C-alpha cells in the first residue's frame, strides 16, 4: 500500500460502530488524518477526531468485518498516500494506490500524502485560453477554459457519463498532456467499460484511472478524489505537463462526506448535508489550478438530485466553476443529443476579450434566437404556427435549424446509434451557425441538419426542397 508502519505506536480498539472505530493509545496520540492498520493491514482506519489524551475516533476506509474490541491497531506514522511517477500511466488504482487492472505490481513510483495544500496565489497563472473539445454546442456557446473547472449538471440518465467519455476520446487525440479519470461512487460496469473503450482507442498510455466504487465504505469514496488530485499535481508540478482531470461524480464525494459526517455524530445542516460541506468541497476544488508550470483542467459530472438546481450540493458546486453545462431531460426526450440546455448553461469565457468579437456576437445571437423560440412555444401550442407574424415564423425556423445543427453523433455511441462520430473544429461550428442565422438553409428540411458534423454535410444529406 505504500504506507509502511512507522515508529511502533500500538493501540487497542475500544468500540466499533459500523465504519466508526474508537481506538485507545497509551504512548502518544496519532495526529488527525493518520492512517492506522488493524489485522495486518487488512483494515485501514483514518483518524478524524482526538477524543481525549489517549483516545482517537477514526473512520474505516475498508469494511470492518471481523474487527472487535481489544484487537491491536498499529499507527503507520503518516497519512494516506497515493503513488506518483511515470509508472502510474496506463494503470487503474483503488484509493490505497493498489493496482486493480490485473497487470501486476506498479514499479517506478514514489508515494505522496493525499492531503496537500493548494498552490499559493503567487504561483497561479492569470492567462485565459480556450480549451477546444470538438463538440459544437460546447465550443460555440459555453467554451471551456484551459486550467478551468467545468461542471456537467443533470439528473439521472440524461447523458453525463456519455458526454464525459466523448470528451476524453476527443481531447486525448489532440492533447499532449495526461488524463486522469477519477470515479467516485462509480458502478463497476462503468469503470470496466471505460477501461475497455480507452484501451481499444489506444489512449491508455497517457491515462490514469482511480476508482472508489459504490459498494466501498464512505471513507474510501471520500478520499479517492484527493488521491486523484495528488497524481494530477505530480504531472503538473514535477513533469510540467497539462493534465485533464475528469471526476464522475462529484455529487458522490459530497454524499460520502455527508455519510462520514453523520457517522461521526455531527448535526446535519440544510436537507441533511454535513455542516462542513463548503470547506470540504473547497479543499478539493482549490487544488485544481493553473500554475506557471502547467495546468489542471477539470471536468466534473454533477448529479442533481431530483433535477433540483437549488439543492445545496449543486449550489456549492456552481460557485467553483468557470463553465456550467446543464443537461436537460426535456431535450433528451426530444432526441436532441448532447441534451445540453443552451439557455441554462454558461461560461465566463464568452467575452469579446477572450473568444473575439465575431464568436461573442454569434453566441449572443444564437442565445437570443433560442430564447425567443422558447417564449413563442406557448403561443404555438395554443394557436398554431400559422397565427405567428412572418418575422416570428422566421425566428422559429432559424431556432429549430440551430437546435438540430447543434446535435452531434458521438464516437462513444457509434455501437448504439450506427452513426459515425464527428469531431468539429470551432471555425466550422461558428461558420455553420452563422450561415443558418443568415437563412442560407431555409430551403433544406430540418432533418438534413440533424446529427451531422460540419454544415456542408447537410447539402450531401438532402437536396433543397
């Protein structure tokens, strides 16, 4: 595990309540975050509170089956550690840094604590650059920032994981850096599928995966994000490489923190969340930063409970992000994939100073057209399209064509849809939107613009009516 026992400091289990373990030490008290081992390292416990001069309370990072009062506990002399180094590339790990891909032991690695301070402001870079994804709707309306944090918000089953997988596929292809995928509370099916897909795509040599699965104790799920960030910081600070950090799902981190807090006996705050949620979340998020040596760009999938964006978990996450991509169940039901709601999604990068005047004006015009169409939908539902003025009818026609043009076939869904995936450059995406807004495609059926890449594919797909 890399956490070798330090000075001998034996303790004894006093009580076990689920994942919460109280331990008594006679010699000296281990500091907060110390890692303790019981039953020859089979059970790992992290110290979260010092109760008195001789007792600590910890949370188990492994199942506590077989643990009983009176069992001996060994202080490892340090906190939980994660492996770092070139040897971790193309491998899959658990929260302790054990390889779980059946490829043997990891060699050529060092071990670092998972509890690290964020980089100081003096070392941070203040440059703003666009991070191109090859997905039309994101690059045009809510561009991501290099070294920024983007969130994919949505309820269950609207396509967060699919969008995340597509971004990995598109970015690793034309990106020199390293990708780290962190699965917090992932289903084992998703982890296995992702590993297989990345291996088949040939992108595994520049990728690291770390998982804290759904069936693991809350302590383990709560720390897996910190372990992933320790790996990312190594590539940024020591190797001076850009890192793409993908976390699926950050809500499970908050949920694990809530479980740990409840087990430790803290009084919950609003809607049952832990009172320290803001601090815990900031401790993780502030470590994701641009420095003078490299950048960690992160994309977080955020599950929104019951599609309620006023939930404290969603509200706390919004405040840390440079781009928010909101997935809508309504658009998914209409078959408009990726099911991104362009009016609810936003990015701080859409300013003339960063994306340029033409891109900014186009993005504003697209939003305006789609917003007008959203307002007219009620009128259309009650009175029909014929009752609209000719000007409004033009707006509806443009908006419907834009909606269809902003759909895109994904590489990761080829096996399900039978449509070949498309990667669209930002210039082609902007040019397509501009031509639709100037009514160039009024004679083409809307279906010609659905699920295509660049706009010229519409001409091959259908002749003007």
